[in-house]
């Protein structure tokens, strides 16, 4: 029983390390894409503490997304205003090497 318990514990620890490394790699990839694509707006719901395989409360996550979107509404309205769209159509932004210029 002790050997089996230790084996299960080691497998669980190894799997946990694997999940954390997948999470880190995913975050780094997302950061690189954001630098490369340079979106005008990024909405980041507060989902800290939710792991890759954690069970989630869909209503709680949806509420976090809605709250984050509502917080960004002024910026979204500014970016979609007539004057902003005109400026973008006349002077398109350029993206080079992960940086953007206005």
C-alpha cells in the first residue's frame, strides 16, 4: 500500500507539473500573439485561479466576461466612433516587429 501510494503521488505530482508547464507555455504564446498582432482592445476577464482542467461555474465565468466587457465599453465606443473610424481609414496603423504606430 505504501509503494502504491507513493507511486500515485509521484504520478499526480508529475501531471501537476505538466499542467503548469502547459499553462505557462499557453500564456507565453498568448503574450507573443498580442505583441505581434497589436490589437486595439484586449478584454481580460478575471479568471485567476481557474486551472486548465479545473471544473468551472459557467455562470461565474460568463459574469466575469460580461464585467470585463462592460469595463471596456468606453474604450470600445471611442474606437468605433465616427472620428476614430475616419482616422483609421485615412491613416491605417502599421504593425512591425510586434510594435504598432498610430
